[in-house]
C-alpha cells in the first residue's frame, strides 16, 4: 500500500500520515488489559486513526470496553490474564490470538509488554506460516525489570535460555524501548541493535497536566503515584517518612494507587490500611484525577527498584511542575536529571532517600526551580505529540520495508 506524508493528525506535531486510499491499513494493538491500553496507548491509537489507520484493540476487557468502542476502535475481547497462565491456558491464549490474526489480517501488530510480545510473535508465525500476508510486528518493551540488573552486572549466564527465546520471538520485527539502558540490555542479550528504536515513554498530555502552583499547607506532602507494589518502592518511601518524622520533620507521604491482584509483588489492602493508620502516611487508593494529588503534594517520590521504561507517573509529576526524588534506575534517569529536575538516590537506601526528601522540603525556591526545569523537559521531549510522531514514523518506515519485500 503506497505511503506518504500528508497531514498533521496530532495538534502541534507533524506526523506521518497514510495516503488516503479506499483501503486503510489496519493496526492491531495486542495488550493484556484494557486499563493499560486506555492509560498508556490511547493517544497513540488516536493519532494512528487520524493519520489513516483502522485501529483494532485486542485485550482483556474489564473496565474500559465501551470507552474504547466510543473512540471508533474495533474491540476484540481476549480471555487471557496478565499473569498466572498454566500450560493449557497458554496454549488456549495463543490459539485465540492465531484465530484473531487470521480473521483480522492486520498490516501492523503492536505487541505491548513482554507477554503480548511472546504470545503475539508465536501466534503471528502460526497464523502466517509461509510469511505471505504476515503483519509487521512492533515489540514495545515497557521495561525489563529484574533482567536489567543481572545483565548490566554481567551476571547473566542464567539468562541465556531467556536470551535465545527473546531473539527468536523478536526475529523479523521491530523493537521499541523507552530508554537507552533497555536498548543496551537487549543488545547484550543478542537482539540486533539495528532493529531497536528508543522512543522515550508513552507521552503525557502537557495541556491537561499543566504546571501547578506550590501547595500552601504548612506540612510538606510528598507523593508516590502508581500501583502499590513493593518493587515500586512503597515500603521504602514509608520507611523514609518514618525516619524523617522521628527527627521532628513535619512531612506527609501520600500513596496514590491501587493494589494489583494479578501481581505477586503487590501489597495487600490490609498492608496498605496498616500504613494508612501510621502518622504521616495516607493511602488514597484509586484517584480519578491524579492532578489533585500534585495540587496537594510538593514533591514526587519514586524509589522503584524495578527496571522501568519511563514512568508515566513521573512525567505527569514533572508536567505539573513537581521536583522528583527517584531511585537511580533505568527509566527514572530519563526524566530525573540530578540537580536540574530532581535527585537520584541509590536503590533501597532509606537514609539517602530520606535525606533527599528533607533537602527539597527545606528549599521551596529550589523545588520551584527543579519543577520549572522538569516542566520544560516534558515539553521538549515527552509530550503525547512527540511520542506519537516518533512512533508513527516507525510504523511508516516498517510498512515501506514490508512493501519492498512483497
């Protein structure tokens, strides 16, 4: 299908558009959960639709099915779960995706996160065993978690079977990562670096997440926004606040987010209720509009020990003009520039985390400067428009290469 640059489907950005033909190319997102699509891929799907794609969303439907349909996207519910599949359930899930791909015959499949990458690649090979009609595969790696630390430290002999499997499922497709650390890790695991594109983050709506004035309350509030996982640093943040309050500092921790029953790393509601009962710690649970958290909190904290992509919570905090204290981990480094937008601390070091929070809490002028810099960085590098433009350019190039092979 011939391609060209024609329009600007995302306001404020020039993005590749597809030639207006009778048949629009089909883009299929394979994603585990509908809430993840709605929160992390909606802007991209809208931009793709407006630039000439028909968009199909294949996912487990729980909360956002009607909203996805209202956007004009075709919704294909899947029976899988993000975690906990046994061998039989895995085979059923792959067979369901094979049937889906044969029925939809997409031009591009966007596999977001590790399970869709693996299951989707296997299904695509089974659905199109001779290659004829096979879609372009985009493997969007959201973060490498514990893999990064082991590979980066060269303690990766145990990952060689994983490395082989990874190379097999990614063969023949394009790979998107959100930070250079993840790109280096995949290259070390044997994935061809020429096929890996770094597109940082999933973007943030900088108009909606506008810069906010500093909170006025006397007590300084810091906030951790995200799923309530141990690896997100929830317990480390609570320990740091306990330490600061034991020194007489009037600092409050806001925990904004829900438990994740499908994740073994999730804190339980009972554990979070116990934290909420402690002085200076408040668990807010699900927050419909996270801007209300940043209106109340002067500082963002994110002591994650997990290999992130680029945490959306930090992009939103920076867009709202909040300085950030985060663990010195992949992903966090993309938005936290030490001394410019926030402070990086060694992972799992409670004392260092507490000292960084205390330093910012005692320096409102410094917080304002870091917040302005963070907002400027988001506007320059991380808006929805920028991320969509770069991703659609990758789609366009991949389709051009596919045409050349046919």
